[in-house]
C-alpha cells in the first residue's frame, strides 16, 4: 500500500530526476500521512533549497532534525548549509544536500558551479 515510506521514496525519485514540483507535492503528501517521519521532512527541505527558499528549507530541516533527535548526520549537514545560506545568500561553499531514506540507499543532490 501507499504509506509514508513509499511516498517519500517516490518524492525522492522525482527530486533526483529534477521534477521539483512533483517531488514537492508527493513529499508534502508524505508529511501529511505521517507528520513524524524525518526523511520526508528532510527531503522536502532539499526541494526548498533547490528552489532557493532558504527560510522554508531551514524551518523543515529544523523540524526533521528535532524529529530525528539529531541522529542523522545528513539532516544535520543540510540544516547547517541551509542556515548558512539563510544568513548569507551569497554563501558559496560546496553544497551537498543529502536526501534521506530508510534502507541502504543514500541519495545526493549536488549543486554544480553556476547554479542559482
């Protein structure tokens, strides 16, 4: 059946394919199904970062970090990058936003030089 894990995985796949609008819709649905699932919130934060909406991204990364009790290094790194971008939008350190998923797969969204 369609549960939060499945929705989060589908949303993450859309994100990997660059389909930000579809990823956002599905990840929002995942967070509605289970408001306590950190990977869905984290991955929604990655969508916001890709949109350049650092305030919203940092808000959902903080939520994901709290729900995860600070256990995920990926969420912690994403939160740090989002806060740095929020403070200084011109922040240009190499960015490596990580998608989080239960299971063995690790997905990465990498910003290439020249991306907005």
